[in-house]
C-alpha cells in the first residue's frame, strides 16, 4: 500500500503502538504529528494495555502503523 494521499482529504486510519516498548509520551507525540499532517485522520492507540491489540486482523484495518521510540532510545 502506498502513502496516503492527504490532498484528497480522505480518512487516514493510523494505529500507533503504546506500551512498555515506547518512549514516554512518544506515542502521543506521533499522534499529534499525524493529526497535523493529515486533514482527516483517525488515530488509534494499540498495545498490551489498550483496547485494540496488534495482530494481523487489526493491522489490516489501518492505513499506517507506527511504533515510536523503544528501550534503546534516550530522552
């Protein structure tokens, strides 16, 4: 799947990982970035403690997936 065409004002469905392997506040920062980049975006946070879990079925429902940060990242 190619990059979403944000000029067409189509809805972009973004899944962002939020869990222990993401740096503090990094998922929310990526969510804000997506909201500023796309006129119409639905951001969903997914992970071990979130309502949405990450698996093949849920990933197929989104246009973009981001897993920001990680244990090797420093502030």
